[in-house]
C-alpha cells in the first residue's frame, strides 16, 4: 500500500476514534524501533494505535497482519515515547482495522 493510501486510512481511523471521544495527540511518530501510527488520549489513558488496512480478508485480514514482532516493536516505541516525553500514565495499545468495504473495527488492548 502506498504511503498516501496509508495516510488516508490513518486519517479515517483518527476521525473514527475522535467520534468515539478520544483526543488526537500525534500521528506517525517515528523512532529507531519503528512508527506509532496514532497517539490518542482516552480519559486518563494514553492510547497507542496501530492502523491496518487490507483489500480483503482472504489471508486473515488486517488483524492477522499484526504479528508478535510488530507488537514488540510497538511496545519498544511506546516505551521510548513515554520516556522522551517524561510521561507516567496508564497506557494501552489499540488497533483500528479496515478490511475491504467493511466498517472500521476498533480493537482495544491488543497487547496484553
């Protein structure tokens, strides 16, 4: 998927989460561990959001594309973000998934 198309899905995900009451704090935060697509606030919690889109679900869909290795990279990036911003607050990892023409699917707490 092109970067431009990826940005479109990230914008859709951010709008969707804002409609659900979350506040957008940042997007496309990059570090040596990778990128955090969206950083949101949900009440007192910081939410690191992975956005995934697939044309269809033939090979497991968007959810299946979030591997254990990706989760480790997200965790490392989030820890660095928290450290650099000197934040000590509850946080979680969510995903917003787009599979074909199906509505967005919001998964909370994808990393236990």
